C-alpha cells in the first residue's frame, strides 16, 4: 500500500510539470512570447519522448523536487506571461522564496548523495546546511544579474531596496530549507527521499569512476 502511494506521488509530481509546460505553451502562444513557447516545446518533447518510446530515463528526480520545479515554473509563468509580478504586490518575492527553496533542496540533495556514496567526502549535517545556505545566497545574487540583463526569468528590481529584499527573501528560503533538511536527516527521511536518485548516481557516475 505504501509503495503504491509513493508511486502515485511520483507520477503526480512528474505529470504536474508536464501540465505546467503545456499551460505555459498555450499562454505563451496567446501572448506571442516565442522564446517561452520554444522553451516549452523543448521541455514537453524531453518529458514525453521517453514515455512514447516506452523507455525509462536512467536518472530520475525525487517526486518532491519535481513538484517544487513545477511550482516554481508555474509561479514564473504566472508572473511573466500573466503580468502577476506587476499586478500582485509581493508576488515576485513569493517566487524568489520558492526558487530559493528549490535551489537549496537541490543543493542539499547533491551534497547528501555525494557524502553518502563517495568515500572522498564526509560532511556533518550542520556543515551541509551551512554550504546549502551559502550556495543558495550566491545563486540568488547570480539570479539578480540574470534578471537585470534579460527579463526572461523573474521580475527585475528597479531599486536597491528591491534587490536587497529579494536577496533577503532568498536567504530566508535557504535557511528554512537547510533547517528542514537537517531535521529530515535526523529522522532518516532524507535518505528515503533521495535513495533512488542516490543509487542511480552511484551506479552511473560515482561507481563508474572507481
């Protein structure tokens, strides 16, 4: 029963991303945002080709990460294509928060998997949390530069206060995710969440290099 429930979550998370891409494609064509439309088509093809060919992808993401990716993509789609960044106060900071959560989660998962499966790294869980926070903060700074030079991903901040608030929001998101990650490790749940991905990384990347 538990296995079927876990499989159901993975399927739901996987298809949520595809639904977001299809919805984004429709809105992008309607708004004549051709860069977004092309990107969505590429994403849809990558997502559906393995299913159509009845061939499983070797590296699969945990359902929680896929769900977060879908949520961040949906927020950015609503912000840029539906002008929610400018129509809804605080919408851009909400997007920044969930984007930082996603980046922190991915960073934590990578560090944890490498620590578990590679003999060359042994790191305390609190050290992992520190690296996650610093890496996410650096990613937030990089993202602000991306927003400034090319408004494809997120809304550009026009004031110094706006930039600082975005960076603060990202920092808070990283701290929240780092705290959750440490708690999940203590309870043994983080291992369950990343076990499948960890075994695949070990088999196809780490073990191959031994």
